[in-house]
C-alpha cells in the first residue's frame, strides 16, 4: 500500500477514495492501472476471436480460403487496420458516460462485464456484439458507481441503440439486393466458373471487412485504456492514445482473431444460411460498405450485427436458399440481452469491488473473472469446434453431432 | 433535424452503401460474365460444361470489358481503404 504519488494533482482515484469514509489517501494506484490495462487487452483479445467470423465465416464456409489461412489473413489485416486510423479512439467512453465520474474500478468492472458476456456467447456459438458487451459493461459499472446522471442516455440511444436496430436491417437489405443482382447477372455463367470467380472475389471483400474490423474495434479498446490513463491522472483529459497503447491493442486483437472463434464462425458460416460463394461476396461487400460508412458518421456500430444482417440478407436474396430463422431468432434474443446482461455483470463487479474496498476489491473481482473464464473454457473442451470440423454439416447445434476423429490427427 | 436519428447520415449510408455494397459485387458479376464469353477459336469442349471451373472463355472484347469491370471494383476497394485512412 503506497500513498498517492500525485497528491497535488487532480487524481480521480483520490477523489473516489475521499468519498468513502475511513480510507485516507489513495492506494495501489499504479498497480490498479496495470491491472486495468492488462484486462483491457484481454477484452481486446476476446473481441478478436469472437469476431473472426464476421469477416471470414462465409469464406471458410464456401472454401474460398482454408480455415487456417483465413484466420491468419484476418489477423494480419486486423493488425494493419488498427494502425490505419486513430481518430475515433476516445469516443466510445467519452460520448456515453461522464468521464469525470469514471474511476479505474469502474473501468475494470466494465471490462469484466464485457469479457464475461463475450466468453458466454462464444461458448454458445452466438455472434453477439463485442462493442455492446463493452459499452454495456462500462455503462453498468458507471450506473452502480455514480448513478443515472453519469450516463449520457441521449448519446447512448443516438449512437448505440438506434444504430444497433437499424444497421442489420440496412446491411441485410443491401446484401439481399446485391445477391439478387449477382445471381441475375451471372446466371449464364457455368456453375463451376461462377463459384471459382466469386471465391476469388470473396477474398477481396472479406479482407476489407477484416481491415474495417481492426480499425473499428481495436480503437474501442484503445479508447478504454486511454480513459483509464486519464482516470488515473497519467494522461490529461483530451489526450490522444500513446503509441504503446495503439501497438498493444493492435497486437491483442490480431492474436485474438488468429486464434479463431471457431464456434461463432460455424454458426455464421453454416448455421444461419447455407452459403455459396456469390452470396458470400455479396454479404461481405455489404458488411464492409456499411461498417465503413457508419464509422465515418461516428456510430459505434457493431460489426457483428452488420455481418449477421448481411448473411441473413443473402439468404433472403437468393431464391430457394435455406434461412434458419430459429438460429436468427436466438441471435436476436442474445443481442437484446447483451447491453443489460453485460451491464449487470459490470454493476455487480463494481458493487463487489466497492464493498470489499480498494485494490483488494478489484482483486476479488479478478479472481471471480478468472474462475468464470476457466469454467467456460473447460466446458467448451467437451464440445470442441476447431478448424478441422468447423464446416461439418449443421445439425441444429454449434457442436458437430459426431465427434470428429481428425481432431487428434491434425 | 431529428435529435435521435441523423436522417442525413442514414440516407447517405443507405445510398452509398447500395452503390458500394451491392453495386460492386454486381459489377464483379458483369466482369465474370464478360470473361466467360466463348471465344472465336471455338472451345466447344471446354465451354459450357457444368462443374467446369475455367473462368476465361477466350473472347477478346469480353476480356477487355471484364478488365474494365475488375478495375472499377479494385478502385472501389482502394477508395474504401482511403476512406479509412482519411479519418473514418
């Protein structure tokens, strides 16, 4: 336990402590900061592997790219994408909560909420939004810490909730029209040549989605780490993300993407719609266009919602295609739950840390988070989905019905 | 205008999104169609078989038209990357 190293400065941790009686000074400042940064990078990692499918699921399903080549390419492009643009890094938090009331404990609890929801939905093979998990967690923790006035509700609705409702519909519409046109135009091309050509096209469009994902989602974590640095007094408010933050976030999301969230990839590529190469290219083009345009207008769009909307759209746009609406319904339910569920975990995390108090409270949170993560991982091993069985026939669940023998061989 | 929904942004996302997101794949399909046109030298054996993966049919005007289509699609990709870098 050390005393606050910057007693003269505006240190939010100190202000926070000053509020709770009987605890003089400020404790464990830099230790807590390191903990928050590491947790943020862990969230970034889950964001990467949860979202690999957004860009690559259709390419893997149609065989345009081998599963392992696809995740490697996507990981690399996420890395590049994270460096391409740095202009929106701080918007995610500052536009949604009052940054003056945010402490390191709030950020930590928010991240814990985001990670928990990401792991749970990954286990269930549901492509839910990592951005919403993060926003939900941070908003929930802020609510618990400072009350309703600390949340910018108008910003939350305008920048997050309304776009979340509209974006999958728009992406689906564009993808449906694209799919219809593509099949109409290429109807005289022999099936083999068409498949071959569009598989090449898919690589280009999937690459664009990966790039856009790196730009969008890596910056969300950069924004959170920057927020933590500001909350700790290390950076002045309004400061930009330092280079080490950019680099570490880029690496975390890239490695996460490379790890490949095979369960989610399987649901998107095989579960929702039986997809062909022309549909895949139409879906990815629509996703890339909607993500890039929306981020231009400053919407914290979920790449997951857009990609899922697009894939559904291609199912609607092709005559006779199978769309499993029950799978889509399950996803939509998960989407509605994402903000409140991650928010509840974030709020509970903050509450627990606050009751225990100080750095010890955060450590208790961390222990629970690690235990939950370990439990989910252990359970996932029983019905493992990997690059070797990701394309198995869809039999109504994420886990392929028959245990695949090749797993051991590869 | 409307403080909850920016209708201008919505309109632009839908229109430009349609052009880029549906238009470019459609153009790609046009290119593929042009490329697959059979050539004058008569490749009946390779032409229209189902399951045939040959993309190039052999028609010179077809190949030129296809090249143009693919160039526009690539330009679209380049514009997208520029859009990211220029500050999305």
